[in-house]
């Protein structure tokens, strides 16, 4: 009944069509444009847990990365393993074609899952039209599809999906959804996010700070957050994910908690590389994905979303992501296209993007009532800016795929050449 | 559906909202100008890492060093040498002594590489741990004024098709 009603909603139908098209495009790209999925830098090490634990039985195996990404790949790995055992048992080594393809498929799966949750969250905040529009812009204007395909073995597309689910669940809780299962799931999601990338523990701030800017809501919120009725399932859910990681660390290192990034540190704590993270032509977030500028502008419009209840959490998460990335010794995060750590917080950035869209729509309506000429100018200006950002993103991605733009460190002349190639051909 | 405040003032734009709309437009225009200038190379920090000169046993395909940030640099693109010889090398000279921790080479290099560093006017071979995916980690941080990457005399395959070389220094050291 509910499904039938949902299907009657034209925006839900459009989301389905959009996701089906996006998944088809990504699948075609994976088949014809990606040589392999396992074996991209960190991605190979995440995946190696599955080989060592499940195929070799080596439970003392230890890598600096936690096990959350491997856990997200587990169902796809098991399906590939079962199929390989049926088709060609001799190739059941964890690296043959079916295993590789399974990792690629997992990326598309987590993209679709994350986008469904993000759509639902944005729909609660801004309505269907903006929710759908933001998801389309994220697809066309950012490197997210690349992280769902070529870099599917990395952690980021998984975190995107989980943080979108975490965002949606927090909004539901803020709207009165209670119960053991809901709060257990919230803890589970956060625990999973943490065992994918430990530093992302600060995502909990969205839940903790939800509503602190609203004096009426604040007291009630904190009373509920720290009540046993919520904390107990939260902790149980979190431990369900974190405890296995701690046990595996204990087996491998002798300690339940360890700092696995030995020899690496936040070298730039006092002088973070914020300009480089945002604007360098090697990796700059806003150079490679300029559409995110709208999301940064949207941080000032968050009152538009949910009466501003999520403002503190989202602003803190964006600032902490920026600071921790810029303070890390390897702020450029290695040899992968673009500033990848920000993929993890895309759902939160999407909320601020939606807030900007809503704010702009209100301003344009007001302008239309008072000055039709300026309304037209502003409308064309902002729509053109968004379209130009999508165009730049596609041009740079194309340049990267063709080898014009370096994945490790792009240069201004490579970016320029990528644009020229799009114009010329 | 939307429980948020619309901040709409009954159809008329307030001065505050007008100012905010103008500010948002200027941010976008400013960013567009910045972006355009950036793609013209206005902020090219190629020299910051301190590479004075890049030389090689061949002169094909040499391009300038690049830098964005101050603790790493990448070099060149698509240096393909048609008839590789055992004497082929790449030589990076720095403006002053630099501390290096590891080198990552993207592309194809001879099957065995050797690294030599020049410090206090003397050349010495730099030992490194087993390379993995083009990443050569030195056994200890080295201070060099020049760095030479050459094919080992034991190398069987001599093909060079280097797309990119990335130097990793000690970040704290580079700040000094």
C-alpha cells in the first residue's frame, strides 16, 4: 500500500528513473572504461582483509586501515566466491575476474543506497523537487560517480552511503521516531562509519548537536539523547561494529585499541594547509568540484533547513573535515583524483546545498515580484554557474580518463588542456 | 513537508536579503575570476620545493617541475625513451639541501633502479626498501642537494616511460 502510494509520487518515479540511468551509465563505464577495481592503492589493502581472513584463515593479519570497508565488500565477495567455486574453482583466489567485478558492483550499489537515503533526508528538509535536483547535481557536478566505479574499492562511497543513512535516521529521530531498533541502528551506523575511517567519529556531532540552536528543542533533545532508553541501544549498536575490530586488533597487536597509522601524524596542526586543500590545482576541492562552492555558501543558509536544527552539526562536521584533512602530513591524500576525504561528508554538504537552493528560490521569487529584469538576470546567472560547474567537472574527469589530467597531482596546464580538448573535440 | 523557516518576507525582498543575494553573486563572480586566472598559471608555485634543474641522459620530453604545496613536487609527463640504454638516468638538482623520505614513480622504469644522492659534494648510493607499486621508501631520511635515478647495471628491462615522479620529504623538516 505504502509502496503503491510512493510510486504515485512523480518525483519518486523520477528518482527511480534517474538512479536506473545513473547505475546503467556507471556500469557501462565500469565494463569499458575501468581495467580493474582491486589494486588501487589503499583499496587493495582494504580488500586484503577478505583474502587473509576468509581464504587464508590468517586472523593475525594487520594493516593500518580498519576493517569496515572490507565488511561492506563482504556480501559481494561471498557472492563472487560462490560463483567462482561453481564456474571455475581453480580461480577462487580472491583476485580473479568475478571478485574484481564484485568490487565494482559494490561501488554502484553503495552509490544507489546512499542516494536513496540522501533523497529521503533532503525530501524531509526541502521537498521532493530540491531533493531530486541536488542528487542530480551531485552526480553531474562532483567526482562521486568516479568513487562509485573506478575507485569502488576505496572506503569513500561506502561512507557516503552510511553517512546518508545516518543523516536520514537522525532526522527521523528528530521527528519523533523512537524505539530500540531505531537507536540500535543509529549506533550501528556510527560504529560502521568509525571502523571504516576512525577519524570520522566526529559525524556523531550531527546527532548530538541536532537542535542545540533552538532553545525550545535543546533541553528536551539533550534529555532524550542521554536517556538510558536511547544510550543503551546506541552503545549496543556501536559495539556490534567496533568490538570485532577491537578483538582483531587484540589478536594482531596484543592491544584492543591501537594507533595503526604508525609514523604518520597531523604535522600541520598549527598551520593547516587549508588553502591547498580547497584551491590547489593539484588536488583543490573547489577546483576539481567547483559546484561545492554552493554548498559552502549554503552553510550560511542552514536556517532554511529544519528550522536550523542541523546547523551546528553540519558546520562543525564540515570544519572538522577541512581541518583534519589540512593538518594531516599527507594532506593531498595520495595518488587519487581530487580531494577524496570530502566524499564522506557529501550528504551533509548536500543539506547545505539544498539550503542554498531554497534560500535562492525565495530570493528569486521576491525579485520576480519587484523587478522582473533583475529576476531574469539572476536566474540565468545562477543556473549558468551551476551548469558551468557541471561542465568543468565532466571536462576534468574526461581529461583524467584520457590521461591529460594527472590523478596524483594535476597541474594548471593539464586542467587547461582538458578544457581545451572538450571545446575542440 | 519542509519544517524549516522560509524567511520569506511576504513577497518583498528585505535590504538584508538583497545584500545577501548581491554578496552571493559577488562570491561566485570572484571565484570565477580566480578560477580563470588559476587556469592561466597565475599561481604556479613550481619553484617552491626548490628544484633548480632537471637533467637526464636524454633530452626528450623534459618538462618543468611542479609544486602545489611545499612538501612535495611532481615532475614531467610521458618521458618515453625510444632506445633505452644502461646509462640512462634522471637528475634532479635542488637549490639547497633537501630531506627526502620516499619517491613514487608512476609509469614504466627499468626493472632495477638505483638512487644516488649528492651531499657535501659527494655522491653516495641510497638504499631503499623493497619497492611496491613504484613506491621506493628509503631506509632512512636522506639529505641531498642532487638526486640521480638510474638504471641498475643488473637491470634486464630498460624501458623508461615515466609519467610522474613524486618526492616525499619529511613534512616538519620542509617547514623549516
